[in-house]
C-alpha cells in the first residue's frame, strides 16, 4: 500500500508538471507579457510533432522555438512581426491557421473538392442503378425466363 501511494504521488507530480513545458526558464518580470507569450506559442505549430503547438510540445526544437519567440518579444516585436518571422523561416506550415493564398488552396479547398467529387460519383451510381431497374428485362430475356419458369413448374407437378 505504501508503494502504491508513492507511485500515485509520483504520477500526479509528473502529470502536473507537463503543462509547464516552455515556461520554466523564462523571466516574465520584464517587458515580455506572459499571457501574450502563451497565446503566441499556442498559435505556432511544433515542426517536429506536427499536431501540437509550441506550448504543448516537449521536443528539443520546440524549446528552441519558444526561446526564439521569447527573444523576439524582448526586442519589442509585436505578434505579427514574430509570426511573419516564423513563416519566413519555416513556411506556412508553422501556423495552425495558414492564410488563404495560391500555395494553400489545396489545403483550404481540397476537402470540399473531394466531397463534391464523392457526391457526383454517388449521384451517378444511383442514377445508373435506377435506370437498370426501370428497363427491366428485354423481350428475349422475358421469353427465356418464361421458358425456365415453365420447366420448373412442370417439374414440380
């Protein structure tokens, strides 16, 4: 029981410190606003993890990028300038909400195009099936069917 409590305490301590990634080494008593810093690193994607922001990632590159953001904030740059710097260096992929421009059209409009193609394919398939069921059997097929059914009826009696 004693070991279970120790293990539980260790797990709780480890879990509680995971949200502090990136904040442990910076001094926010100067001209860098902590809330602005947190908002900014939440908008920028970690290039290693790809599905996490800089605020959430514990990758080494994320640590470096958080320091870079902090340093840029200390020099007095606003959020737009910092984001522009990151985009110039790493491309639009670094943003969770990339701008709509020719190089990102596929990203923004691709899902809608695929959805439209899927709907058109579905409509075409449904129309083909309804046409097939509406036409029924040809005269030759009906005569052959009557002959087959007639033979089965004779065999049953």
